């Protein structure tokens, strides 16, 4: 699912508010940097993550983070492509 930037900002704001996230990791690529700028100033730590490998390898290396607790990952996003 692709959306325009204002819709992405609105969705991120709603999800952060609804879940009361303390930390939000955003990929430092494409619209990630502008999104992080838009979300700054909230009671949430916004951290940009620089992608260094392909998405499958990055997901594998972050498995412990996902195992540690709930994480919000879009089932219809580009990262979900290719995963069962």
C-alpha cells in the first residue's frame, strides 16, 4: 500500500498516539527522513535507521528486537512482500 506523504504522517501520528509508543524506528531512506522531522516534538523518541542490506537480511538481523515485544509492522507494506 502506497500513500501520499501527508497521509503517511497522519497515519504515523495516529498509530503513535493510539499505542503510546516510546520509541519509533524509521528507515533513513526515501520519505523516512522527512517523516522523522514531522514526528519530532512528540513524547516519542524518533530514531532513524540507515539501511545497510536488503530487507530480508535486515529483518533477520533484527529478530531479537521483534521477539522482545510487540512491534507494529504493516502486513501490506513493501517489507511484507516475499514473506509468507
